[in-house]
């Protein structure tokens, strides 16, 4: 599979160096951060691009503004569960959710000024990094912090009649996979780092990547 690292958004390094008895040991991990701006009073459809030890809501979104609202789509019920950031932490049903890389979610900036969300963590890398999805609707994103076209660059295994709804702030740009290409605003679906989309999959599947930065 062709891997195109379009954007890794300030890779901090394959670092963490320790010295012992004249021997230098290098960590195989790469850590970084990704900044996403959410407009005042607006929704954004995001996906966690980096790994935390637990990928809990508190770990992935520790510093968002008070009164920010998180919406996580529950596949079992087909409905959203929510959590609200308070001064003391996250409260609500979704406060105990897990936001793994490749899982999409909505954020609402309830404030009167733009909000910057900074994701910090380890870059997912290795072979067979996988996002599974059911037939029908789910919220998904790239499992690695990479921008590009959904199918060509990011390796989504498109099937005929798959539909992607890309949130544009006011509604959705809709892309449908036909026999040869996507129909819609473009012949493939452009994705930015940490962007989530609605996927209406024609069949259940697995979006698998081999991705290495070290």
C-alpha cells in the first residue's frame, strides 16, 4: 500500500533518549501534536489523530473550554450520547467514552470566541492499523495523522454505493462511490488531519493501514 505522509503536523521526534554506561538508547515511538480550530458557537466533526495511554475523553480532550459539548455516536442505540466540559471535568453519559484514533465525534464550541483544540500523543504506527465499521452509518476518520484523499492517499477500501458525508460547518458535502470513482464535489474525498466524516457503508468492513514514521 502506498503511504503518502502529506502532513504529520509537527512531529516532535522519535526521541526520548537515555544514557547508561556509555550507551544511548532511542525510543521507537514518535510523539507529536495537532491543532484544530473550532469557530465560536460552531460544531466540528473530528477524529482523534494520536494515541494516549487510555484515549479517554479526559485524556484526549483535557484543555477544551468550559461548556464545550462532546457528541459520540453510539452504534448500539443509533443515537448520540453527550458530555459537557465543566470546571471540574467532563460530565454526562459520554464522559466515560473512549476516543480511539479513527473514531469520529462532534464537538460544539459553546463560547463566543474561536477555540483551539490541541491533540497530543503518540503517532499510531505499524502494520495492520485498523478501523472497523458496520454496514450503515458510523463516524470515522483516519487512524493516522495524515491528510489526503480518502481512498487514494489514506487507503480507505471503498465499495460501490458507499456514501461519505463531509461536514462543512453548515451542512454536508456528499460523496457516493460509484463503479470507477466518487461522485460529488470531487472524484475522491479530501480529508484534513483530525477530520471525521459520516460513513454510510454498503457493507461492514475494515479500513487498514500500514504506517511507519521512524
